C-alpha cells in the first residue's frame, strides 16, 4: 500500500506538471518507501525529513505547523532549527485513533505538495487496517 500511495502522490503532482519526491514512513518515522524521480531535484529530498516532523509531533498535517508554533514553543524551536518543519506536504496516516505513518511530498513549485500527499492517502485509506 505504501508504494501505491507514493505513486499516486507522484502521479497527482505530475498531472499538474510538478515533479516531486515522496516518502512514506511508518509509526516510528522510519522510511518504508522513498521515490524520487530524476526530475524531482535534490532539494526535494532534503526537505522530506523536516516536513514529516509535524505529523509525528502533533498528529496533524505539516501545513498546521506555523499556526501551532504560535502557541507551542517546542514546534517553534523545531521550525527555527529546520524551516522545512513548517512547510506543507506531510499528512498523517491514521487508522482508528492510531497514527501508523505519514506520507510526505516535496518538490512542487506551486505549493501543492500536501494536496498530492492527500491524493496518495485517499488512494489507500479505505484499505488500511
């Protein structure tokens, strides 16, 4: 399922002429799948790790990080240490009340990384257990 979600995220972005890298991580934030097509660029790879931090700290998408940082000094410090923590593009994978992983996308030039991650999640969500 992780490969399927990653490929769906890549294809969703590709339909918008965006070349992205995607990683799917498990409940311990360990990489299960990492796909980075040639056109995605090296910067997209560097940003993946930082973007994935917010879902693991808060259970929320990385797009929420900057708002959360206004009242959560721990997140504010993480963003100060790695600006990628505050970038959108990572969404938690939740089954019931348990976060079992995250899908993280990086590289879209028009700020659609998170939409692509959500497309990947939507592709597999109904089959998660």
